[in-house]
């Protein structure tokens, strides 16, 4: 598999999750196993991040429980969180968005310890593409939205959805961000993606709203009576 040379090799390996994602599960899929102990895992399972190789690993429940602390992995493995948080009052105006220099309206950001900085990626028909990020703009974004200081390095990302008038801002496990990239890569057709890919994107965010929790930009939990959702312009 050819990798883009300007990206740090470790980050390129992490992007394999997005590049390898199939458009649909095969009829007779090979049973997945825990990549730590070899036990079979169900379709819905957690992932570990191999910090040394920057590679995502499937994990069974026993290994998930064992690794459910930063110290348990000995600096080698990190458990990917399973929480998704919708920041309902996220402060990101048009000027600041333009200063972030993203060429599309869906992107995600996370702190890479391997790169030693915040990195920004956006989905494309070729997979996850890195964008040059103005760090001063990120600092301003973090100052406006203190909840960003709670992002767990390497394993949790800010996911921004501004396509088709949406204004949604999520703190998600990094594997979910890459899963969205894989969905777009495998479903994209033609110049604008086609109807199918946008329906899949809508379903992806609808699922986040069903399972996610609502928070303010200061980090306070918000109680809602329906799936969390922000309006469109």
C-alpha cells in the first residue's frame, strides 16, 4: 500500500483504518479476533491504539477491562474511548473556520504525540488527507471552547460537520472519525459524492446523536429529552 510521503509514517499507518474500510461487509466474513490475546470479538467491539506503531487493534472485553487505564498499557497501548460528546454551544465562527484552512466542511482534529502537535484531517475519495493547521487558530479555538482541553491525546478527536448547512461539533473516539473517512472513501462517486454517500453521512451523524451526550463548551453536561442535534443554517 502506497503512503503519502509528506505525512509522518506513524500517522499514515493509523489512516489504514479508513483506507481499508469496506463498502459493505462480505457475506462470509472472517471472524475477527482480539489482536492482543486471540479471543474472538463480536461485531461491536473496542479498539486499542498501539502507540509505538500508531496502529489500531481490535480488543476483546477482557483486554478492554485490563487496559482501561492509561497506566495499564505500559506506555505501549491506549484504549480508545467509547464516549461521544456533542458540544451544543461550540464557538466557531466563519472567520475562525477560514483561518483553520480546511478545504472541505467535514474535518477532525486530535493531538498527536508522535507528531508533537495538533493535526487536522479531512475525508476525501482517497482517504484521510492532512491539512496544514494554523496552530494560533487552534489555540484561539481552544480558548473559546475549554472542553477541548479534555481531549485525550491520540485517541480522541474533535469532529466538525459543517456540510450542507450543518453545524455540529463532536468529541469522538478517533476510530469513529476514521470510520467516517472510510465511509466517504468507499461510497464517494463523481464530483459531489452522489446521493448515497450523503445519506450514509446523515446516518453516521444520526447514530452519533442517538448514542452521544450533550455538553457545553465549558464542559458541563446538558440534559436533553431527544437525540442531541444542532440546527442547520
